[in-house]
C-alpha cells in the first residue's frame, strides 16, 4: 500500500492531516527531536508541539528525555485499533447522552411547535409505513387515549406491528379506553385489558366499523386500514369536541 493511501486510511479513523503525517513520519524512526521532525513534516515547531501533544493524548506517541534532550517516538500501529475502540465508546456515550437530553426536551418542543398559529394542522400519511409512522405518534400521549378500535381490521392491516406496540405503550404507562365492535378479535384482546392498561367497551347489536380513531392531547388520529392512509388533525377545539362526544358514548355503553 502506498504511503498516501496509508495516510488517508489513518485520517479516516479520526486523525487530522498533520497528526497523520507526524505519526507516519515518527514510525520511520526509533525517535526524533522536534527540530529534526519539523524538517521532515514541514510543520513549524510551535505547531508541531501541539500535534505531538494530541498524538500522546490519543495514545499513539510517546515523549521521553535522553541526555538532557526531549525526544518523541510513535507507538505501535496496533494502538490505532485501541484508539478506534475508544473513539467508538466515546461516540456511543455522547450519542446516549444527547438522545436522553433530546428525549427529555421533546415534550417542551412539541408544546411550542405551533404556538404562533391558531390554525389547525393536518398531517397525511400513506401506505403501511405511513400508517405505522402516524400510529407512533400516539406514544406521545400525555393523557388516556380515547379510541374507536376494531382489533380485527387493525391486525389484518399491520399484523406484526401491534403486539410490539401494545408492550411499548404499556411500558410508557399510557392508558387507553377503547370502544370496539363486538367481534371475536376485539373480545379476545379485551381479555388482556389489565396487563395492557386498557378499558374496553363494546357497541351493541351488529354495529361495526373498519377505520380507527385515536383522540389524545390536542390531536385526532384517523386511520383507514382498508384504504391504507392516516390523518392526524392537531386542533384543540376539534379534539375537545371529539373527546366530549366520545365520553358521552362511553357512558352509555355497558361495562365489559
């Protein structure tokens, strides 16, 4: 492998252009004084000291005194692997820290998202991927979700999505009230109400429906499983109306 190719490889793991040049130059010698090294890499001595300090901090170079003079040497190229491992660990730690911070800030960001406008906001989603994405938004609920749900059509549309979703919603301690048609799939789901933080009530007679509606926060999510589309309407006035209608119907239905 040519030297310039080696240099690009070393730079690709996080070393600067100057750090890579100095490290590879040191590898060619047992040790060098700064004055001699500066001539080989064409870097001013003052700047070279800063580069060497960086290499030492990264565990790639060493400094020692001999006969009153200060010398620098490169450590084994195997140390590059150690450096990469440490960088990955640091990056993962930074990622986790930033993700946790962002996760804590999202409710505040959401609460001010549309504060400059009194108009309702509508988001439209298509296809199975879009329906999943829209449904994910219900996990932002800060209150009990009010839902009109037909378990049979839900599971037919996204068979692999809902078992995991139920667990994630429960883990997030988001409760739900569900008004459902009286079919076998819905009855079977209702048997899991206690462990899935759900209360279920059933429509009487043969009343049924296919789409699903979720009402939470200031939002109304309408999902058409058969047409594979979803709409999220964000409007406090509209959401409050739907909550009022839902609560009246809920009270009129017998407890399951």
